């Protein structure tokens, strides 16, 4: 479940025609993204982390990133 405090930091803006979106993602949703159960799976593979609460959280996220399918990141792996 997403905490309301976390939702307070979300923001969207456009610079030179490029859209930037910053919002928190709960681990339950991130896990679904990493296993391709959720439509926005590239967020796990392509995101740039701007803040993590702790080294444990960073390690947990990096483990999720490792579960992301290789074929989704590199289309050359598709047959």
C-alpha cells in the first residue's frame, strides 16, 4: 500500500519538451513490475534512483532489477 506521505513528493514537469515524472513506488508494485505482471515494467530497468532511504532499500531494489527479464532490456535477445 502506498503511504499518503510518499504521495506528497510526486511531481511532474516539462523542460524543453521532455516530460519528467517523479513519484514513489511501493515494493509490492515494484515487484510486479520486475516480473512483468504490471504494464510499466521498464521503470525498473531504466529508472535512475534519486533517493533511497537506506542501503538495505537500495539492495532490495537492485535485487528486483536483477529479476527483470533480459529480453525486455535488450531486444537482441528476442528470437
